[in-house]
């Protein structure tokens, strides 16, 4: 089962089509040894770059005209950033417990299909700064964090 995924094209219009593509890619790649380095393959006119660690499988796909090295760099940046954020314990349980950090990682790397950052330290630093303790004083929070805190307080007061 997938933990986190982001699509930046309409090549798969329904969730069922996305899941079928993911299952086919997983089936094709599961018997390979992509544990030490990323592997690259072609699948249905898409370039698939993938790497495995324990029970997690990381995939980046692109069109057949995309640069494989760029896709591999994106994958490695994401893989390393997740490793930094999960403090070296990359397994399914830890990934599920920190799903918010993984999704923030994806958002910091790619926005609307455009690659923004591939340096794992920069990505992890940005994600870590977003996940600052919500109990911190408002003066120490970013605008987004302050709005999220205000939204939580408003929701609580409305639910009472």
C-alpha cells in the first residue's frame, strides 16, 4: 500500500487508474535490488527511478523525454531528506507516524511539477522549521504556523 504520493499530470484521471499504474510499477520493480543505489527503468513510456530501504519503496516517474539524471537527483534528495527527518529509522511504521513531514518534503521538492530543491539538508531544514512546536509563542511562529494555531483555537471554540 502506498503511504504518500503526488501526481503532477492528468495522465491518470481516476484514483483507480493511479492505483493500477502504481501496482504495475511495483510488480515490475519488486524483484530488483535497488537498495544501495537508485535504479532506472522504462515502463509504459515513462521513466521510473526507484530505490528501496527496508519496507519502504521510493519512486519518481517522468515522461519519456525527461532527463533520468534529474529524476534520480530528485529521488535521492527526497530519500536523503526523509532519512534525516526520520533520523535514520526509515520503516513503514515511522513513515506513517511522520506522514506530515513526508508530505511537506514532497511539497518542498516539487511544486506543480516544477523541481524547486534537491539538496536534502535544505529540504529537511525547511520541513523541520515548518513543524515547529505549535505551543511556541506566536512571536516565534511563522505566519502559516500562527494561522494554523488560530484555526485550531477557533475550531475548538466552535465545537464546544
